[in-house]
C-alpha cells in the first residue's frame, strides 16, 4: 500500500441510460478520517459500493488496502450500509458476534469482544436484550459495533448519522474517534457538512456523480456556496 487505504480512478456507473457516477477519482490516506459529502442522489452510495466491490464499475479502477480485488481484503474491512438492519429477535451481543462471524471471527471470540465493546460504549445493560427492545439509536450503535468487531483496518460507513438524535450522534462520533486513534482508516458519507467538520481531515464533495472538490475540510466549507450549505444542514 502506498499510503492510501483507498484509491479510485475514473469510476463510472450507469443504471440503464442514467449515469449515476461519472468519473470519480478518490485517494483516502491510510489512517485518516475521510468524508464523502454531497446531497441526496449525488452518487455517494453507488461510489462506496464500487469501492467495496459490492458492485462493479462500468469503467475505471480502484484499490482497497492496496488490493485491486476487494474480496481479497474483505476480512480487513468493515461496512455499515445505508440500509440498517439487524435480526430483531437476536440479542445485542449475538448480533455483533454474528456480524463478526461473517468476516471470519469465531463466534466465541465475537461474543467476548461484543460484551467489552457494549460495556465500553455505555450499553453494557443491553448485552442480552433482543434488538427489537432497543431504541433506534442503540440498535444503530450495535450495528456499528458489529461492523468493527473483527478489528478491520478500514471502515466504510454510509450515512452513519442519519436518523440519530444528538446523544447517539455523539456516541457514534466517539466510536469513530476511538477507531481513528487506533490507526483505523475511516471513510463515511454524509449530506451534513457539520459532521464532516467535526471529524474529518479531508473530504470529497460529490454532486451529479462527480467530485467537485477534494481537500481539507476548512477549504471545503469556504468553497461551499451558501445555498449548498443550507441544503447540507442537519
Ligand atoms: P442518497 O443519500 O439519497 O442515497 P447518494 O448520493 O448515496 O444519495 P446514490 O444512492 O448513489 O446517491 O444514487 C445516485 C443516483 O443513482 C440517484 O439518482 C439514484 O436514484 C440512482 N440509482 C442508484 N442506484 C440505482 C439502481 N440500482 N438503479 C437505478 N438507479 C439507481
């Protein structure tokens, strides 16, 4: 790896006759917190899915942790998709262990780590509670912890803050900061620039399937036109 956890060049994706992603270049420095900003429909989710190898680009190429075939590094990657979803009848600790098992972590180890993580994030009492009995914010935190339980080197979070109240947003920010302090690379998408400002070193602003800006978060804010800023408020 050459200092970048993710590199993408000229990614393109068409859906029928519609070009959702129109030639995206990205370089995410290893160990950084990187924000992909843009309004709804900008092409963020489609870009993330191409980076992770969930869908193939129609043109362009990318590397994930230095590897051109994303599946080869799947066990070193964590992904929180835009669609949330945990089995409602599963206990919180089982849900986390189950997600770890999907990335190769033995269930027993997953349960032990789940207990530690829930405790560390103030959710110790929820360990054996079924998901359906948790608040939305708690369930989302459980899903995030399941994304991290196998100790990935890179995590990709699609709109992780959406639908969360302030308390749960803070909890999620704390989880992200703790991961970054451990050297994990984090890429997350958001349409709210304030989230990027609090967490990111670098951002890319995507609109209409293209990168309109990539650079430091201060410069990004200065460049955003007032009308875009309004549209990207919480
Ligand atoms: P949002 O936050 O609303 O999900 P986004 O920036 O993540 O926005 P995408 O989900 O990547 O945007 O969608 C980009 C465009 O591609 C949108 O116009 C969307 O309707 C379209 N699109 C995405 N997936 C498909 C699909 N499977 N088939 C057809 N069109 C799609």
